[in-house]
């Protein structure tokens, strides 16, 4: 049995970007329309640049399915690039501050940053969204839902209502171009992005991802490599331009005493048949993870995206060929891509949850996975006094 995993390939202006997904059990019906809808969301959001007017992302499933149902073999997803011009694109000898240009040029011993920026580009995240949207078909079979939205752009911060359901979060988010569940904050975010464009500058922000319906026990405390909180932070932190990740209360934990941080536990027999198995919390400051494992509460992960590295007005740099000072060029880019980044974060988290889910409930087919899942919940409910 192959562990669920994926790899991506492709360059920003190459023929296509691709994702190769391995380890998905047979028998899962794939929702291609959903994948394409999520790819379109990644292209949207206020502040995107001219590239999004050229591309119309659509996935082509090249292998691993028959009549839209997985057959257990590797699944290849391809998203064509309409702006295919990698061989004709000009050399870039002066690196852009904040981008991979200089570090990559020194690593691969070249004075042409083009060979670095083509792969380092956020265009690669289209493949990650496709892979994450693909495995959502598995999560949906077990009632696991994932939603992400923008909570901050620049100095504008949203007011959030933790009592909302994920469907309510999603409906509010989809009501504006900022992908923010607070409509007033969304209006202010858009105004801030407009001003940044006038100033020939860029903006970053914060995105939040929530996962609902997953059972306790995903991940492990036995090996540090298997701790789910660390894996989620790696997944989100690897998104282009992300510079920080926190779970639950996160960095705010440092400002409080233990009595104000840890989530006290209750038991409600009426919730015994839910994935949480009846164990409830009076708060969720841990963000649904304790000891590297899910505890039954919603998972809450946040990521910080820095402002886009490519500015309309450029920044001071050095020509790698002459070593003389030179202003960095404007490579077609966004003013703010926080909304789009929230879509990427949603799907890298979804993939990591699916991976942890299949590690615990392994099977070559969906039927086997379901049997393992149902058996675990049945055994867990029988623990302790009052067991059947």
C-alpha cells in the first residue's frame, strides 16, 4: 500500500503545471467540476495581476481513474499554461529582493534569475490546489469539511464569529472579492489594496483554515515526524511568500497563564455518536490538536503571507553579471494575493488531513477504509464505564 503523497512539476511559463498523486484508494468518485471551481477561486480575489486575465485554469485527469472513479493507481493532474513562453522569456540578471532570485542563482550557479523564478513562482500552487481538491472527495465521504478565508490584509483586520458553522463561514467568504467573512473588513481591505496600487506597492495578510468533522487520533505523538501539527505547519509554511504559521491560540499562548490556555474537558452522552465521541471542550485554544494529534475539536490553522516581492516601482538590487547597482525590474505580478493564498492554504491543509486519515484508516479501497473507520469509532465509544 502506498502512503498518500503528491508531487508537483512545471514552471510559471512552461507548457503546464502538474500534480502526481499517489496512494488514493480505489472506488472514490472524483468531482472534476469541484476541482475546476477551486482552481478558478485561486485565480480570483481582489488585487490579482494581469496573468489571471490570460489563464483559465482547468484540470485534465491523465491517469488513475476510470469513468471518474479512482482505480488505485497514481493520478496525474495537468493544468495547461496559456502564457507558455519559457524559451522566449528574457534573462533576468538582477534579482528581486524578497524573491528566490538571488539565493537560487547562487545555489545553481547562474546569473540568470529566470531559471529560478520560473519554478519558484506561485504558479506552482495551481497544482497544489488541484491535488487538495482531488482528495476532498475522500474527506467528504467521511463528513470532513475544510474552509479557509482571509482575516487580515495590511492593517485591516476582520472581526470573526467563532460560533459560525463552516457553511456559514463559506457563504460569508464567497460574498466578496477579498474572501473575507466580515463584509465591512472586506470593503476596507479592497480600499487598502487600491491605495497600495496607487503607491506602486504591495500588501500581505493573514489567512485562517478550519477543519471540521475529523475524528480524534489523526497524527501521532510517537515520532516527531508524525506529529500532525508540525506537518500542517510545514504544509502551510511552504506556500510561496508565507513567513509564519500558528495553530489555535498560537503565539498568543505566550501572553497567558496555563489556566487561560488549556481547554477543559467535559463529556456529553448526547454527542457520543459524533466523530468527537462525546468529549467536548469549553474552548478551542489548542486549535483541535494536542500532542501532535487531533482531539475532536475543529482544527484552526493560520498563515502569514508577506507582501508580494515584485513591486511596480521596483527595489534596489545588483546586476549579477556586472556587480553594479541596478533597480529590479517589474515582472508581471499581483498587488495582493492574500485571497488566492487562502485557497492554497485550504487545499494543502485538506491534503495533509487526508494523508493522516489514510495513515490511521488504511485500505486499498474506499470500502476497506470505511470498515476501518467505523470499527475504530465503535471501539472508541466502548471505552470506560457504560460501555456496551
